[in-house]
C-alpha cells in the first residue's frame, strides 16, 4: 500500500486540527525540520526564530534554560527600557522570559509559519502537571511579578502550541495536561523512546505509551521516538538525536542521520539542536538539514 503524503494525512477525518496544521506547514514549506533552540538568552532565541524561521516547521524550546532572575523585574523597572518593552535588561535583573518575550516568539511563529514546542517533558501526576502547564484561558497578559495565576513564570499553555510528557505516571499526566491544553487547541507529544544511551523507554514501555496516546487522541498528536511506532497516520513521529554524521556526545546523546531517521526508520520530523547551533553558518546548516530531511521523505513516499 502506498504511503500517504504529509498533505494526505493533513486531510484525514480523524486527524487532530493541530497535527493537520503541522502537516500542512511541512508540505507548504517543504520542511520536516524542527530546530531545537537550546540557547541561554531570549535575544538569541528570537534572533534564531527570525533567521531560521523560514526553514523550519517547528521551533523547540527549553525556556527554563533562559537566564532568569529572582527580582521579578524589580531592577528593570528602574529604567526606561522596562516601561517601553517590559523586558528587563538591567544589571540587577537579566530577566529574559517575560510575557512580552513570549508574545514576540508567537509573532515570529505566525510570521514564518511554524509551530512552537516547549520541550518541558512533564512527568508528574495529573493534578500537578495541570498547574505546571498554566491556565485554561492561556494565562495572564500581565507581567511576571504581578501574576497571581497558576503556571509559574513560563505560562507554557499561553504560548506553546505543543508540549510533551513522559508516560511514566500513566494516563493521568495526559488527562491533567488535556484539561488545560484542549480548550486552547494545544496538542501533546508522548515520549515513547529517547535518543540517549541506556534509555529505559523501550519495549513494553513504548507499547504502553502508544496505548495511552490512542486513548487520548483528542489531545495527543504524536510521539518523541527513534522510529515509527504505529501505522496510524494521524500520529506524528518526531525524532531527536539527529546530526548529518552519526555519533554522540560525552553525556550519552546518540546521533543518527536524517536519511536513517526519515528514510529507514519511518519518522516524520527531525529535531536538530547542536548540529545547527554549533555550525559556523547556522542558516546554511539549517538548509542542509531541511534538504536532507525533505529528500529522505520524498524518496520514501515515492518508492512505496
Ligand atoms: N531530546 C533529546 N533526546 C530525547 C528527547 N529530547 O535529545 O530523547 C532533546 C534534548 C535537546 C534536543 O533535550 O533539546 O532534543 C537535542 O539536542 P542536540 O541535537 O543538540 O543533541
């Protein structure tokens, strides 16, 4: 049976609207590249979103890597810049994550047509992750320090289209996140496998993760995995641990190539961090990953 294209899958009757949107973006931009923007300042993150935005279908963040400060912006309030931008850059407080920052990130995603994915890897009981994720109505528009809302300083539900969760707590983790995310049209990826050496997410654990996803397909749009784990075309497979050459780092990360991941393992999206971030020309590197990922996909779809 011929494999369905991203565009075909976007139109399936049972597909989640967010998965459908992502598949359409991939087809339109000819990109199955998700940039893992693991940088430590908001400025660099926004700059990456603006410059590499045209090459990617998704931008993955770890906002808890960004520099933060305990003064809650108090220091910044003393200068004019705070009044203008609500973004503190004083010497007391190098606060990078503010409501204004997340609005800029959303504007960039809109402008360049990609989705935002906060790689928070939720892993607690439903009631706790619900509060960690944010508010059902998207959280406050007010600045950090004045907020009295759940969701901590990051207010993930207010700006991130996609989040992910470990299946280790059982279905409750998805149900908790769904209470907040579903009314906002958000989606969740379950971590079915990991790229790191010695990962325990394998075998029966992966199968049980798939079952949780199938039972919550109104909120779970796919998986973080090393290879395709289900034939159901409405689920999206996303794979981290990708570089143009196979290898690894000193802390257990293992890399596979785009050809292997998309072409042979049947995944849909490559997630690339250091392969792009550590290149001397990031735009050029992003384009080579986009091209290898896309070529591997077109080859796979056409030979079937
Ligand atoms: N990530 C993995 N492996 C997983 C799940 N997530 O590497 O199984 C995430 C990391 C990092 C990115 O948290 O943000 O994907 C990979 O970055 P790299 O390409 O620089 O190794």
